C-alpha cells in the first residue's frame, strides 16, 4: 500500500528570499485576462475580485508573468 504525501505551504516552504526582483501589477493596465495566472510556475498569482493578486511569500521572481503579459501590465521592482 502506497502512502500519499501531502505538502502544505508553511513558513518552511516560503521562497520569497530567492528573489532579487519582483513583479508588481499596474492595476490600470491589467485586463484580467488570466494569462499570468496560467503561466506562473509556482501558482502564486490569482485572479481575485479586485484583479490580479500575487502571493509574494511564494513568488521566486522568475518574471515569466511579466514577459507573457500581452498588455504590459507588470512593472519590475528591485527587491529591498
């Protein structure tokens, strides 16, 4: 019998410390198309009632969302 392993996000799995830059959504430019949600390899982008929301605790700063957004709705900010 194979035992199922369940991984739940927690403080030990936060990956934000890997980032040197982070994507920031420019709300006025975002058309809420959801492309960034689909291409995020870490699943830390969601489409909420107020538009795109990024969970920065798990965003590694790969910036795939920035390059794939057809509306150029992201800006890149240096991590402090």
